[in-house]
C-alpha cells in the first residue's frame, strides 16, 4: 500500500541531488521491508512443514514379509492372520483366516497368489492388506502384510500343532530296452517301470511315450499302460515289443509320466534318454571257393576242392549245391552236388569232388548254392576253370635224349676201340 | 664155321688188313661212320691182328681196332733191314705168339705181307714157322705182295730173299699180288695202293665166305688146300662181277680168268697147275651146264679144277684161284734184284776204293796243332 502511494507521488529526478538523497533513503527502506517479508514467509513455511511432517509419519503404510507354515499366525494390532491350508501350489491358492480381537472380524478366505486382499479397507484406511507372494510347497507360503505403522510391529506365532505329514507322491520313471544293440528285424522288448518313491498317493498316472520312434515298428503292448494310481512304495511296469526296421544309432527320448497328488496337484517326471544301435539286418552270406590243384590229363583224374564259408551274421540253412560244367562234354565230375543242413556264421564246410578228363580243353565248373540266408532264399555261385590237357608223357624228351646219349656213348666207345 | 686168323705184317700187310676190316663194315665211304655204329660183319669167325715195328704205321690204320694192333718195339721200324727185322721178331716172338694165342684156335690163317719191306718180309717166314709149329693142323696161306720195280734195289733184294724164305716154310701156299702189275688201275701211287688193298680184301673175304657157305656144288677148305698145294704152291686170284648188261655166267667165268682181273700176271691156260672156281649169284643166272662146260674147258689146261656154287641174290660173281706151275715174272724179279745187288756191290766197292785212295794221302802224316 505504501509503495503504491509512493509511486503516485511526483517523479524524482536522480540527477537532482536532492532528489538523489531522497531516492537513496526510500530505496533503503524498501529493501529492509523486502527482507522482513522474506523472513516472515520462511518462518511460516518451516512451521507448516513441521506440522505436516508429523501428520504423515503417523499414517505411513509399511509392509513385512513372513513365511508361514500351516497353522502359523501373525499378530498386528488387533488383527490375527493364520495360514490354514495350501490348497493348490499349482494354482496358487492358499486359505488364510483373518480375525480381529473382540470378534469384530473373523473371515477365512482363499487367497490367490499375488492378489492383494484388503481387510477393513486395506492398509490405506487403517486396515491391513495381505498378499500371498509365493507357495514353496503345500505346507508353507510366503505372505506379505501391509499396514500403517500406527498398528505397531507384526509378530509371527508358530503353530503349536504338529506339522502335518507330507502327502507328496514322487514317481521315478525308468525306461529300458532289453538290449542296446540289435539288428534290423530283431525284436526288442521295452520296459517302462514307474515307482512311487514319494509319501503321497500318485493319481491319474499317465505315461506319455510319444512320438513313436520311426526306426521301430511297434508290435504289441504299445502304448504302455501304467496303473493310474500308485500308493507310496508301489511300482508298476509296462512292457511292449518293437521290431527294428531301420539301421542307425538311435537316441531314445525320455518318457514322461504325469500324475497328480491327492490335492490334484499335477506333477510329472521323466526317464533318462539313452542310445541304442541298430545294425543292418542279419543274414547269411555264403562264399564259395573252388580250387583245382592244376591241369589234368585226358584219362586222368583230379580233385576239385570246394570250400563253403558263411561270411554273414546269420545261419545259412537248407543249403543245396548243384554243379554244372560247360561245355558239358569232355569233363566229368562226381560228388559235386551236395546238401547241408546249415552252416553257422563264420563257419566253413569243405568237401571234394573228383574230376575225370575225357577230352582236352578248357572247362568251367560252376557251383550254385541255394540256401535260406535268414532274409529269404538266397543264391550264391562260384566258378573255376579246369584245364584238361592232352595226355602228356612226362619224360617223353628222354625218348630222344636217351638214344642220342646211347649213340654218343656207343660211338665214343667205338672211337676208343679204334683209338690207338 | 671156319675160324680164320688174318695177320697183317708190316706196313703193306697192315693196310691190306685194314682194308679187310673196312670191307667188313661194307666198304666205301659209309664204313667210316659204320665202324662207330656197328660191329664188323665177317662171313666167318675172323680174328685180325696187325703187327708192325713202326708205331706210326699202326696209327694210320682206321678200321682195325686198337686191340688188334700189335706194336713190336724196335725203335721206329727196322729200316727195310731184314736182319734187324728177324732179330726183332725173335726178341718179341713170345709177345707176338701170345697175342695170337689169345685169339683162340683157327682152321685157316692168312699171313698178309709185303715181300719188299723190312718188317713184313723178315717177320712173315718166321711167323709162319711159329704158327705151323704151334698149330700144326692150321692151314696157313701167305698173301705176298710184290713191290713196284722202281722202288729201289733194297726192296727188290728183300722181295727176292723173302720170297725164297716164304717158299721154304711149311705153309700151304702163297697167293701173289703184284703192285707193279696192278698199279695200272689208278693214276697215282696212293690211289693204286688203296685200290690194290681193296681188291685183295674183297677177294679174300669172298673166298672165306664161300668156303664157309652151303654150296650147291661143294668146295671146302680141303679143296682150297689141295689147290694151293699144286704147282709151285704159288697162286693168285682172279675176280669178276657181272653187271646188268651181261649176266652170262660163262662170260663171268672167263673174265675172272683174264689177266686183267688177276692179282698177278699169269696165263691160266699155260701156267695154272690147279684151280678153283667159286661162283655166287642168283639162281636164275647160274646155268649149271654152262658152268660145267667152262670148268671142263679150264680143266683141260689146268689139270684139276674145283668148282663151288653159292646161291645168293645178285648178279653172278666169280672168284678164280689157281696155283701156277711156272712163274716167269718171278724170275725177272730175281734177275732184276740180282742186278741191283751186283750194281750196289760194285758201287760200294768203288766208293770204298775212292775212300781208301783219299785216306792214302794222309797215311804217313800226323796231326799237327
């Protein structure tokens, strides 16, 4: 108000010394007034700040986390919070009872995990807010309680009731083949063994052995069936038969067994994956070796040695040997056609046939073996060349040499007779 | 079978014996190879022995086996000296006769020798004597070869004395062959010798074969001895073989007696004392009538003629053997030998006188040095 009054006075000229003194005096007064105003304002601000700060501390919401076992209780203010039951760890449902001293509140409510539940308007309104933050198992849960500090400090009271016995089924799963190496065509027996090594009954047991392995054809017993319910310590197994159809190294995947406990909590377990080797199909392989020591002469006889070796991995059975000579005239063979019941793998059978030379020439002896090689009828052939020579007089040259020697000896003798 | 011993004494005898051995192999050039391939084929059992004092002469033999060559060691021959030869024989008589004795017993022995050389002319008479002494029953025939007349006075002298000694020994006879007479068969001396040797060999073997054969008309060793004992006991042989142009047996007999086919120059009709005709050939050529007529014709001049006929395939062959009642050619040889001896004696006397005259120049002088 004074300032406005001053501003309405005659204007002051600074260049006027008189005005200048007046001006300086007025300016000093305004400056002292400004300082005083600021000081007052600061005092007021400090006062209101202190009052307001006191009011905020009294209504501040805080929280405390607790791990509660079933039956444990938290007391805060007049409130009592008790963990009644873990209904489902899978679904995150816990039953908690909240009561208030004096009976003003007594409520048992199912809590959904991570969902805040307000009582008496919640912590913002002098009530409490309870949130289940974790359910480690079916016997305990982590609980967060939010409250105003004015309610005091929450305290946990352990339950005096004995801990409830665990009701937890655990299934061990084991899958095995009766052999880890097989041949194509071999049957293999697969055993799936499940045992409840837990403390609770396993319900709704299902073995999931999928997908079927393409290297096998499933013969019987597939898919494996396990008892739907296994009490603790009880086991069950399922067996099915497969036939290897494709060679190779196979990684047998884990089989998953799903089950539920008595509280319908779904559980599962896997077997360990493992490798099996499928070798090519086992079959016999007869090798025929025909050996003739050397040429034979017309009118002479020779020996044809026959060797049958089973180079395969299966037994050759019902072996029929049939010989053939080309050209058919000029060479006779006896004892070449034979039959053998079986030749085991890596075994050998030998026999001999007699060759008789009739006319000189080169002949081909062909021996055909028909047999059951484990993969149906098989045929194997072996050939050899036989040379029939003209009858040779081994020492024919002596017919020439001996007479020459005799003549020379005779002439030398005669020469000596006449040598004087 | 006759057992025949054929002794070739001296160079000439050796070569004739070698020719006989050659004929036993078939003769000709093929015999050179045949001797290495076959054994000698004699008509009878014939043993041969070549005796010589000159080893080189023995080495020249080609068809006589080494065991049938006997070297009488006397340096290198006797140098045509009969006295040296006789001494050599006497010194080695046992050796020589031992070699003969090794060959067994014999019915007939031929001593083939030259009359002119050293060894043959000196050994043969002594050898014959020894044969007759050791084998009294053996028939010994000397085959004596007379020398070429121009070979020199020593050879003629040897021939003269040797023939005389051969005549004196107790042999059954002498078959003469005259080189001088037969050299007409060949131009050069070497060929003549071979031809003569071959002729003598063929005839002797023919004779042996015939004597040892089954004859149509029989002649044997006894007949042969009778023939050789006739006349001077000096005989010779004639031979003829018919050919395809003329197979007449009559002509064959006549030709065998002609001088041209004899080993010694003789006239059968005038000189023959006894004779033997041996005929060989295929039956179709041997006409007995003709043979008989020819033999009768010969008998008219020769006194007695033995005939033998051997049937053997081939053209007629005729061997005629006869002994002579006279040997005019021998007389000429002796005359020539005597002249030669006289000439040599005179020449030696003159030479001696000339030498004595030469020595007379220094008769009273002494050697001065």
